[in-house]
C-alpha cells in the first residue's frame, strides 16, 4: 500500500497566516503540520508517499520535507495541483504513483494519535473510511445512518446545513485501485469541485464501503479554532502536562478526543 498526503489549497480560513506560507507548513506544537499525517502513515507501515500541493507556496515543502528520510519515509514524491478542483481531483493526480496499488489517503491538515496499522494490514479491497464524533459535523462530509441499523450508512452528505449525525468523515481513507476509475467518472459539484464524498458514495452504492470510528485524538487544523485545538492537545501530550491531563483538557472542547488510541467497530456495507 502507498500513501497520499493531500496538501493543496490556499488555506483562506487561516488568512493572514497563509499569505506567508502553505497552511500545511504552519506549526502544530513543535512540528510543521504536515509532519503529523506523514507520521500517521509511517507508523502504519507505509513508507512510499506522495505529497500533492498547490498554490503560490508549493515550493516551500521541499526544504521542509526534503527526501522524507528524517520522517521514516523510504520514497517521497511530489506533485502539483494547478487548480482548486477538490480533494478527488487532487487524488486523481496520484494514479501513476499508485501504479495499481491500494492507497491510504490523508489530508495534510489532519492530526491524530490513532493507530491505523491494523486497518492497513487487513485491507482487502473496496473503500474504508474513518469517522470521528465532532461538535461541528456541518464542516465535513457527514454520514446518514439507517435508523433501523445504526451500523449501516445510507449515504454521505457533503457539508450539510443540518447534519443527520454527529459524525464527520475524517480526512483519512483507504481505497483500492478502482478509485481512479471512479474519479474519472465524476462531474464537478455545485462548488465546482470533484468531491471525495461522491467517490465514497460510489463505493457505498456498490456495497463496498466499510467504516471504523477513530478512538484516538483527531482534529483537522484548517480553522483558527481547530488549529488552536490541535496545538493545545499536542503540546500537552508531548510534555507540557501529563498525557491524561492533555486528553482531559482536549475533551472539554472536542468530542472527537476519545479515551483510547485505537480504532473501533469495523462495519461492512452489504
């Protein structure tokens, strides 16, 4: 399996910070933000990784990441997304890199301490998405569960005004090689983007989407509030306070912070 880190976009919700550099290079505690998703992949045993970037600061990644060896990456590539065409468009640029392999995809502003190695090692095809309980699911893709079977997802809605569940589809996905065929069939949404939610719904319609709930800390860092949340958690976990105090502090403001560092409840859509 190969890893894909999606780190494009202009980071407009973090202006004026992102006038100076790419959002994914801003600090989260003592590291650039992008180190966290890369290390999530490396901890899962994935050491061939591509970083998709874009915007006016794309060149800033090279002096920070270099060849990735200092992060445990065996082979690191870069590619450029020239337009704001969405997550699915960015993933589509990685087809040649994937070369028929399964891919584990993570958004560059996602930080988590969950261990996804079991899911990576047991993946046998289709799609696997990772969910987290959050206070603001309207900012994310949001699953709609079957009222008669709470383990079954009926569909996924992209940033719904009125979410039907408190869960977000995190920016962490595992796909087989068919994902690139599905991306080629997509049409732009009303936002003018190729939506990863449409890819997930395609797997769902085929009965080949599974989900797990992340049971470690998870947060994006794409807004000032979530960037502060991530900084606070990692600072506390890494030494400013003891780990239990860090987790307790983070839990006060984020339901997605859980009690263990594992994933829970694999569910298969039939």
